[in-house]
C-alpha cells in the first residue's frame, strides 16, 4: 500500500476519513474562490473608474 493512500493521524488521534478530508478541501476551495471573486470585482470597479476618468480628460 502506498503512503498516499494511507490517512495520516491528526494530532496523534484517529486518522482523518476521506469525507472529512474532502469537506476541508471544499471549505478551503470555497474560501479561495470567494477571495478571487472579491479581487476580480475590485479590479473591475477600478477599471471602470479609470475608464470614467479617461473619458473626462
């Protein structure tokens, strides 16, 4: 059995199950996507502001 397929113990306790690992990964992915969405929205607002300023010049 390879090391990749063996769950690692957490803090000396029971090994994490696949479902728990997947839930943690999904939570991390969701947080990353939320941050990316906020960054993209901010960049879009900045681009819109800069375009408006260029139109006024």
